[in-house]
């Protein structure tokens, strides 16, 4: 395939990824083996599975025609969000009543509230009322529920089972479950509650902002779904980079987050447009 036939955004993304990997390689604490495994899983295997199970998917209908002014507002949101993630949540916590911050249960809901306001409520209000978008243009439509029982079901089942199996057998978060630290009654009650919580905290918060808002507009602006996925993944990593770096999270985590976001977006972009 000739270079002019390749998506320029993909080529740019690969160059940036290679440059980032080369820079990280110079760090003696960097583990290339782990990074390459994550790349293979989240950059190749899972996206391939998602692609195979979405070949016959009929995209949902949404209308996104961003103007230059709208893209400037979107860029401003991304920059503001990156700055906020550096220390904004901690600053808010410092001004809350001690009874709230001392209680792990209350703090959990406070954290969720902050995410819903910053990632969902504020951007939704601006783009809904300033640019006249409908709810369905953010992917909120009854057709999506019907599609889950139709041609969207294979990707949900296949990728869902693959990710759950990966998390269970490899992920550290599932170690207590693997080791039998919870009773069956605790699992029957806890797993549904955990699922509902993740649907709101991750499914609504991150998917709304980074996919329904950022990816949809980038894809429409560049007239390419692939460009939208690649650029949104870079935006996702860059938006989280300040927080990771200042909280000593390590640059390799940012790279892993970019690959994970790319995988999840490849799954959902075929199901949402």
C-alpha cells in the first residue's frame, strides 16, 4: 500500500507512539516487556476481535457538524480539563467539610459527583444549548437499546467476555475474587452494584466526554472515523498525563491508557454512529 493511501492521522499517531516508546526506553525503570504485551493485547488482539464482531453492525444515526467556533470551545474544554486534573480534585477536597473527606463512603460519592459535573454536566450544557445538539446526537437514544439486542450484541458479548476473562485471570483487581476472599452472597450483591457504579463512573463519565463529545466531533471535522479514534486517544492520554506525572504515576501508564482508550473506541465507534 502506498503511503499516500494511508490515513495521515494514523501515520502521525504511529510516529508519535514510536517516538514516545523510544524516549521511555531510555529510562532504566521502564519495563519494555510489559509495554509490548499491553500493546499486543490492547493495540492488536482486542481491536481485531472488536473489528471482526462489528463487520455487520448498522451504525446508529447521529448528526454532528462542528463549526470552527465549536472546535475552539472543544479545545478549550480539553485544555481546562488537563489543568483541572493536575490538582483540581485535591483543591476541592481541601475546601470540603472534614466529615466528608474523613468518611471513605462519602468521599466516594463526592468523587463521583465531581466527575459527573466536570466531564458530563458542564460540557453537555454548553454543547446542548450553545450549539443546539439534541440528546440523540450525544448517543442518547432508544435505538441504541434496541440495537443491543440486534446486530450490536455480538461485539458486546465477545469483547465483554474477553475483557472480563482478562481482568479475572490477569488483573490485580480481581485477585481477591480469584483467591476466594468473598462469599457467594457477597458476590451476588456486590458484583451488580459494582457494575452499576462502573456504568456511571466510567461508562457515563469518560465515554460521554471522550467518545460522544470529543471523538464524534474530531471524526466529523476530519471526515474520518479512524482519525477521530486516533486523535481522541491521544487527547485522552494527554488530558491524563499531567495528573499521572504530578502524582508520580509514571509515563508508561499514560501510554497504556492511550492504547486502552483506542481499543474501547474502536469497539464503540462502530456501534454509535
